[in-house]
């Protein structure tokens, strides 16, 4: 339950709604959340590691940058509607043209969906063709850290959109999460238990830490209810405080259908936007780099050998395929592994692949029951913002931990990392203040270049990649020796390392017949073990 709440407290879906001007329309939101539940948990089944899947954090910056472009800005008379009656709202799109607001929303969703499908297809090919095994020899921690850290540094823009609705409520929710997860991390919760063998006894377990996110949301929701009943928050539909009230979106639960089944083409015919595609593809590259670090970290927690190449290829390919289906379903953002949950796995010691797969099946069923998803949509915005601050901070900390294999006493490494971070913040800042600086004579090309240069991850990551591969440095100095050992365990064998399971844990299906597992076709595919296995014994 705690892992699944990350889907609803994640700011990426909200940015999708803000970019498409559908933030206040429950008919759109409940369908997107339902489809997101389906895609995310289907994606959790095939990676062969206890990996929880969800919206890709690397899509934050492209969506924020996209929402600032003229063609993606909200029409002038596009007003909020508390009652979700968007069919009667009209939007002035310029030149005296007035069209139904629903057409504006569906057109933007169609552009994002079509662009994501193409980016997801390329994401799939990166894994299916084995290209990731080649790229990883040139992409090390010095490239990964600036690329993903710049995403984390710009998360504050999305966090503010949640917290600004009521800062007091956000601070209370964040404080509860902070106290339960950090200040009381060394404490145990007494849990009364009874069984036939021991009778009545007390079990000491860090329950408050395991469910810190869930408890902070519940407490924050209760405080929001008290403030709503006390009348301390505005009920004006045009006020941002309205999103902090507990009764602002109760109608969503009543109006929601009992069952929602996902199917492609919900947003109508798919279209394409060059700027959206380039932004999504750059975010895809960043999500691939992030997933590589996540897979290695999870393997260490599970005490299994580092993932071999075919396991990386399969995981990246499945994430790309699910991102393609995410676009087809209208979710408009990719689904990848959640690095922030690695810390929670270390705390709870729940690292069973079967647990995550069963949770995936369970929440797929929950996604079909739309009433349940509507309850999560009704969570007040400041509660979501306050509870997600800690998880966002953990995300940034996990990314910075990748530097532990890099020689930080090297002037070369410090110069590359520092300059990449600085340039990744400078150039997007300049582009934001000078949106008309790029003029090639083509609006599509202008938007594409503007989107690239306004993406901190692309600017900083590209600079770090070029310098890391051109400035002389040893593999050990660059932190690549450890990474190559993880990708090629046979070439860099470590006899002192002990594991609870072997490489057989990465086999796709343990009951696969030997004739199929050992076939020439399976050995040619980069997503299968190329050596003969004894599967199906």
C-alpha cells in the first residue's frame, strides 16, 4: 500500500493535467489514474527483480518546459469548473476562434500520446537490440549523476504547485513523515500479538517507519478535514486554497463509474508534436540511465549477483514497451523503476519478487474498480505535496550516492561534474528569460531547439558525457571499473562476494521448456541468456 501511494503523490501526473489544461476535470483524471495503475503494475511483473514501476521522474522537466511554450499555454477564457461540466466550456484559441474546451484537452492529450508512443518504441529498441550493453561502456556515474540530479533540483517547481495551496497543511504532513521515518527510525512500535504457541505477547517492529508515508497522508487528511469544517480555508472555486479542502472533489467519487477498463485510443486519433517527442526522448534516455542504477542497487539489497547484460536488456525493453502502451492508453508519461523505493525496501527487508508481482496483480484489480481510484484523487493537494517532499529528497540522495565509486579527489572529475551542473542550470535559465532567442525560420524547429536547451538534464548530461569520454582518465578514477564488473560478472569475478541466489534468478520463466530456452532463436535475442540453461527441470 505504501509503495502504491507513490503513484498518487507523484507530481508527474499533475503536470500532465496542467500541460493539457485538464487539472480540474475528474473525467480525465480518473481515467488517467486507472490506466496508470494498469500499466505500472503490469510493468512490475517481468523485470525479475522486486522493482516497483511508476511515472518516470525524468519527465518532470520536459513537461514543465512544455507548459511554458505558447501553443501549450492555457487559453485566456479557459475557466476552472468544480462540477466537471467541461462540455459547456469554450476556449478562445486566438484569431477570434472559439472552440469547445474538450477539443483543446483531447488535442493536447493526443499529441502527447502519439509522441510518447514513438519515444517508447525507441526505448524498447534500446533494450531489445542490446544497445544498452554498448552504451553503458561509455556512460558512467559522472554522466548519470548530473543528468538525474538536475531532474531532482528542478522538482521543486512541481512540489510548489502542490504545497502552495496551503503551506501550513503541507508542513504538518511533511513533519509527520519526517518524524516517523527519520527521528523515530531507531524506535520499535509495540504490536499486541497472540498465537497458540506463545499466547499473548508484544511484537516490537518499526511499523511507524514502514508506513510513514501512509500515516502522514492519513494525519494530513484529518487535519485538512478539521480546517475545512472550521471554515479556515476559502471555498472560492477560483482560489488555490480550494484544492486544500476535503470537500472540493468529493463529487468525483460519486460521479465515478464503478468499473473502468483500459483500451488504446481513449483520447481519439493520435497525433504528433516534434517538440514533445524530442523532450520525451531525452527524458527516456535519462530514465534508462536511472533504471541501470536502480537495478544494480536493488540487486545489492537482495544479495543476488549484479544483473547480467540480458537482464538489463530485458528490463529496459519491457519498460519501453510499457511506455509505448502508456502512450496508447493516454497516460502521456513513461513508466520506469522507482529509485525512491529502494530505501524503503532496505528498511522493511521486503525484497521478494513474488510480493511485488502479487501486489501488481492486486492493484490491477483495484484499477478496474474506479471508485477506489477516485478516493485517491480526492486527496488534498497540500497533503500530497507534504508527503512527497521526503520521497523527493530521498530520490536526490539516491542519485548522489552513485558517486561513491568515483574518485572525488580527482580534479578532473570535480571539474566535469561541477561544470555540468552549473551549465545545466545556466542555459535553461537563459532560454526561459529569452524565449524568442532561437529563430531558425521554422516554428517546429524553434520549438524543438528551445525544448532541448531548456532541459537541464539534456544540457548538463550531454556536457558531462562528452567531457567524461574525451578528457583522459582511468576506469577506476571515472567509477567505471565497478560498473563494468556489474555488467560483466564473468570477466570481473569476485570470489569473496557471497550471494543468497545465483544468476538463475534472472531467467525469464523458470518453467520454460528446455527446448525453447536453449533454442537458437532464444540465444540470438539479447533479452535471453545466451548460454544453455537447465530451465524446466
